[in-house]
């Protein structure tokens, strides 16, 4: 999740796909597919030739197209309407939404551990209801994240100076090593607490090791032995990645 410096970026069209080629300070070619956008991004070592990159992509085309095809076959979710009876995720649980219209300040809370109550003004539209719920998700994460950071700072021997929460399309988290600041994806509010903790630990390990290399993964195994299964669960059905 720590960002490596990008030295150049080019975009090519291949087999009807947009391919972004990023030259970075990496040892291997790293391919990532965004099936919803039918787009591919590949990070490559700085000095590898473009011919070698294109050849590598062409060899991977059957796998890329299969990945996109599988995504197309997935049942598409209906757009959320934020009305009573709808199902919404929070902390790994599926809750039924109950909309309460009152001429009071918007408010969100959980009732009886199975209802997600969204209190809004009678004239609130879908974007407003969505915004209220997102801000509640954000506040819940901002309550939980400091506890996790405090839990892990001493065992790991690192210090997080600042953290933030924002909606990210392609990453569960990022780490600014210089400023000792981490960012977490707003969508993590919908995931099990163990998955949130995995991402926090992942970002904090970057304060010990910038790259995703053997040393980094050894730290992960030292601090969170079951991290691989958590990573698989988190990324298994999502176009978001933690790499």
C-alpha cells in the first residue's frame, strides 16, 4: 500500500483494452485488472523495454479477458435507494435499514443489533441520505482506528502521526512514510473488524518496510500470523486491492 515513485506513465490500446504502463522502482512486473472499467494497469521496472512489456501483456490476455468476463457475469446490484427494508452492511453484518423522517438533525444508529436506523428530514433525497450514512460510517471508523493504532504502535515500535478516512476506488489503504500518515478506505466500515485491523497493520508495517518484499511479509507474519487468509477474504470479491 505504500506508494512507489512513478518515473513515467504511458497508455496503450491492446485488444480493445486500455493499458496503463507505469515505470517504477520495482523488481518485477505487477499486473492489476479493473474489470468494471475494462482497464489494466501494469507496474514495470524502469529499464525494461516496451516490447517486453507488450509481450508480457499479450501472454496474459486470456487471463485478463477471463477476469473481465467473470465480472460481467456477476449479478449486478440494484442501486441503493435508502428506503426502509433495504439491506446495508456494517462491520461485517447485514442490517435492515429503517428510515425515520423527522424535522430534526440527521442521525444514524443501530437498534436491536439488526436495524440500521437512518433519521433524516422529510424532504431528504437519495444523495442526502447517502451522504448522512457515509458520514456515520466515517465517524465509526474514526472511533475504531485510533484504538487499533494504539494497540499496535508499541509492539511494532512505530508511531503514526496522523490518519484519515476517505473513499478510494482501488486501495484499502495507503501510507505516507515520510509524514507517518495512513489513510483508510471508507468501505472498511462495512467489513468485519478483523479485516479493518489487517489493513491498519499492513499500513503500519510500511513504516518498517516501504516495499512489498520478503522483509515486509515476514513482519506481517510476525505481527498478524493469519494475515494471508484475511487478505484473501478482503480482496476475494472486490476490484479493490491492497497491493
